[in-house]
């Protein structure tokens, strides 16, 4: 019964979404407030219907109702509760339901918190949101019904892919989706603004927090996925430039660009049409990401079994979204009033450079990711584009970006003084030089270490540059400490957000560079008692034994990890597990971290030919990997701090009053007359 | 700075980025494309020794021999076969009768030395290239899904999915 209620709620949700897509749009065109206002209760109803459907599916998973095909395929009675719940989105149908669930939450947020939005903008934005919902609901109802029954009901389920039975991955998809779907807000507001024919600072003030929220989730979601791949797949790698990873990284790049160009719109009322375009593109790339992951068109180390017919539907959805919104853009964007002018060397100029570099990076990663598809379609053979391509293209784009990242915030709006800013950054330059020389010497001084040392110096440049910028704002050491402290307390939270996020980026850069350059690995057969040294530590193998988990059996190795001087650092117990349902092996690495370097041990298959109790073992020396997680967390934290800035909460009440009082002129009057 | 000059600056910057990116892409993509070949493809074309490419197909039943950290197995598309050697820990889902994609180079003796064996997250997953090459070799059973179709045609016994 409950699955049927869920299914019915979805159908009902489709009807509500249709109403919400059409009526407020007409209301906004006719300036009929009653019709426009319908968008708000509709968004609430939308949330309720989809919420009921989501709750129904979750219920089916929790009680293990195997008459529901989706539960049978992806769950099992022996599974811990957390993974029963995460099983809801650990499959195609459920993940789409989560997708629109999040979309409904965002729409609800606009309806509830958007009280002081101009009514036409709100109505139109909600209408666009509803159009996206309609597309996805049709997709779910016609191709991917999560509530499909099987008769007779099987006694037990097939179980969830054991690789997904992991806390890291339980929360990775929801985070990623919150990011993807969050960009739909920027998209809806952009389309609404195009229909209205005006974009101003108030619009940017509305779009920025939503973009920021989406960006935070996407940042943390990607980091979580990377962390999971690092410890769960047992290869000690955190990024492979794999199509599925790229699918989340491409919208992140353009979303980061959007985040920065929205600042320019808000502060300087310029770059408007570019920002609108970025909003459209970012959401389209999010849709493309969903498409790439869900259709299985690309070979990926992460690929899950997928169904190509569904891919066609998402492709259609993507085409409608992209063609529709870009046509609207081509038609309306020229009518947007151009804003203030600025010199190339200015805050705006540096943000523009950031945008150009990020969009170019996004485009090249997209090209590399889709190239195998084009090549296959054009009969150029089956190819894949590997990490060397992405590294060769991406790194040269990021170097100037990180260089300018320290400089940009020091420049004034409108017209900046690059020489002066560079001079104020002398400390950062010194730090970069010291780190460069220090790492170069420490690494052994070989010619191949120059690049890595330069990268570490680059990270130091950004880190110290960011701190110098903060110090300048609070007049550190130039006034007495109390005044500095007062100034520090008075700084807007958005400023702190930037400082944290940029510092996080600096640390991330060091983590990426340091790990890529100085990672080490060692594979061998070891008998009990043997010792292997790598990366300044020694692993002593103490044999392996069988252990039993709740839904798996495992072979558990035992290693004593010692420092150079013989002091015991840790006892490491990596496992090779065999799950019972579904029967599938996984490797659980053992990782010991000192906060800067990780020591990573994996146990492989037994090798009885090499002596009793011999096993294949694998160790990784992983310097600077923790920096990746610190950096990503700092970036997320920076976003969060910036989100709490009071400017974002207050919104734009003055404009709202002005707009309801006076009829809108210019383009929106033209729009109403259509 | 006038509007016109600013627009010129925009366009200039855009062109520069575009030109730079194109140059980067063109230089990088030529060297870094990995072609995918099936064992049958390799009988039909010359692959320069030392050229890196991807070899995909099914792991032939009964062909996996482990010798310490070195593993030897045979990749087949059910028409032709290529012996492969790989040193390291295999992905957890590596199994006889399953689809596999390996990356490495072919030696003069016809032995493929794999530098990596791609892991999959899902035991039902069949790499699209492998599915295509099985279709070409005529061993693909329509109407069945991915791995199962291929495994049935090789007579895989211990397949547990579906």
C-alpha cells in the first residue's frame, strides 16, 4: 500500500508542478498578483507530494519490503540501518527521486524565505523550477519508477554494492546532488531575469547565497568522493580524471566562476550578461553531469551498471534546457543594460581573469571528457583520454590563476594599482621563494623537482598573500593590537569567507603538488616476520587471520608500523573482505596519518608458493594527502562563513518596495506587453 | 577606459584564453590519446611496440595464474586471445569470465604488459567497449544485460548476478 501512495504522490506532484510551471508565468506576464502568488502554495504542495514519495520509498527500504523491485535489487535484511537508508539513493531510481526531492526543498526555500523578492521575479523563478521538476518527474514516472512491484515478493534482497556500504559514500551522492540541484536556483533566477529583462545588484544579492550554498555542497561532495576513492578503492589515489569525477568537477569550475562574477554584478553592476550565461551554463553542466553518470556512455573506473535508454531521455531533457535557455539568452541578453566601466587592472579585471581561466579550464576538461564520445561517433576509433592530457591542459591554466588569486583581492575596484599591490605582497613573495628553495633542497635538488618545488612555492604565495590581505584590512602591526582586534571583529563575514576559502585553496594546491611529486609505492610478497621500508617508515608483516563482520568475511593482515628510530607508530590491520550479499570482494586499506603524511597498507591475495602465510602486500607513502582534506574543508567553511554574512540575509528590501509601488519600465514592460 | 576599449579588452582576453586553450589541447591530446583495441583488432592492425593502449575483453576461464605479485591471464573476445601480465594487486572485482579493461603495451613476443587493470564499482558492469567488441565478434546475446550475456556465452559457472 505505502509504495502505491508514494507512486500516486509522484503523479500528483507532476500535476502540481505543471500548474506551478504555467500559472505563475502567465500571472507575471499579466501582472496578476493572485496568479503569481499561486507559485508559493504550489511550491509547498510540491514539497509535500515529493516528500511523501521519498518517505514512502525510504519506508520500504527500512522495513525491507522486497515486493518493491528497487528494494529487492538494492537492499538486504542483514544490512545496517544506515546503509538501508543510503540504499534509497544508492541506485538509479532512488537517486533521481533524491534529485527532485532536493529541487523541491530549494523551491520551498524560495517560497518561504523569498518574501521580500519582487513578486514577478519570484513567480517566474518558481515557474522555471517547476519546469525542471516536470522534466524529471516525467523521466521518473515513465522510465525509472522506483515503486515498481514484483510478484511474488522474494524472501530477501540482493543487497547493496559493498563498495557503497561506507559512510563516505552514504553522504557523497546527497552532497553532490545538493550542489548540482542548488545551481538550478541560479539557473531559474537567471531565466526569470531574462524574461524580466533586467539584472541588477539586488538580483545578484539574491542569486549569490544560493550559488554559494550549491558551491559549498559541491565542494564538500567532490572532496567526500575523492576521500572515499582514496581509502576505499585501495589504490591510494584521490583523483583519476575519470569521466564521472570530471562530471562533478566541470560544474564546480564554472560554478566557482559564477560565484565570483556574481560579486561583480552585486558590487559594480556590470558583467551582467556574462553572469547570466554562466548561471545557465553551470546548471546545464550539472545536468550533463547527471547524464554522464546515469547513462554509462563513457567508460569509467567508477561506472555503474546503467541503462542507455534512460540516457537518451536525460539527453533530451538536457537539449531542451540548453537550447531553450540559450535561445532566450540570445534573444533577451542584448537588452540588458551595460554597467560601469573598469580598467583591466582592477578588482573587476582580476575577477574577470578568474572567470576566463575557470571557464577555459571547465571547457577543456569537458572537451577531454567528451572526446571519446565524439571520436566514437565520427569513427575515429575507440579512444580514451587519460590523466596526462588533463594534467597537461589543466595545470598551465591554474598556475596564472593561483598567481592572480593573491593579487586580485589587493586591487581596488574600478582602477587598481598592480605595482602597489605587488609591493604590498613582498612577504608572500619571500615566503614563496623560501618554500621553493626549501622544498627543492629537501627533495634532493634534482632537475625533476623544480616543478614540484615551484608548485609548493605557489601554494605558499597564495597562503601568505591571502593572510597579508587580511592583515592589511585589520591594519595589523600598523595600529595598536586592540584597534586591530576591533577592526578584525568588524570585518564583514564575506571577507572572512574569502580569506578562509582562498587559504583552503592554497593548502589544497600544496597537497596536490606535494602528493603528486613525492608519492611512493611498493608491491611485494611478504612472509610473516618480513620488513619492508618505504617513505621513512618500516612495515613489519605479522601474518593474517580470518575475521567475521556483520555481512562479510575478511582476511585481516597485521602490520607493525615503525619509524626510522624503531619507535612503533601504529599497528595496521588492512582487510580483504568478501561480502555475502551480493558476493563481492572489497579491500579495506589501513591508513595511519600524522597529519601531514599518510602511511597506507593494503593486503592482497595469499601466495602459498612463496612460503607458509605469505601474502601479496602493497604500501603507499602518501605525503601531503591530509592537506587535500584540510583545504577542501577550509573552502567549504569559508563558503559557510560567507553565507552567514548579514548582507545575504537582509536581501534587497528597498528594491522590493520600489518595484511593487511603481510600474516597471523598460524591458519588463515590453515583456508584459507580449 | 571607455566602453569600447573595455569590450576590446574582453574580446582580447577571451581570444587569448581560447587560443591558449586550443594550443594546449592540441599539443596534449595528440600524445595522450589511448586507443582501445580488442584481441581481434590486434590481429588486424600493427601496433608499434611500446605504444600504450587499452586492451579489453573477457578474462578467459581458467587462464589466471598468480605468481606472487605477478598475475598472468588471457584476454579474449571469444575469437582471438592475448596473454597479459600484470604486477600488482588486482582490482577486487577482477574475476574469470568477467569483462576487463587493461592499459599497457604489447611486447615483441605478443605478451601484453599491463600497467593498470581498471576496476569497476559494480559487478554487473560491462565496459561499453568490451560489449561492442563482443558484438562484433558475434558472441553478444541480445536481450540480456551486460556481463551476464557475455558470461553465459563463455559458460561462466559461478556468476551470481541475475
